[in-house]
C-alpha cells in the first residue's frame, strides 16, 4: 500500500483532454457550422457561428480541466 492510501495514477498532471479542448472545439465547431451553413444556404456565416460556439465550449472544458488539475495537486 502506498503512502497516500493506495491512490495510484493521480500524479497532479494536467489532463490531456483539457489541453486539446480549445483547438478541438474550434475545429469541430467550424466543421459543424459549415455543414449547417450549407444546409441553410450560407456556409461562411455557419462557420463563423460554429467556430464561436466551439471556442466557448473549448474554454468551458479547459476551465474544468484547470479545476481538476488544481484538485489533484492538493491531494
């Protein structure tokens, strides 16, 4: 049994999904926005709206990763 009560694998590093959250959000948001824009008739506006939503979602996930990393560093 380890000194911290048997908790293995929690080393306080930043989660990988938090690192890729913002770029992945922008890429997926833009792609989905272009597809929605093609369906509704203007892909450029769809891409802009999708990228904006992707940035917002990516920042939310990045903030969640920051919270998790700070909790892990205290344990």
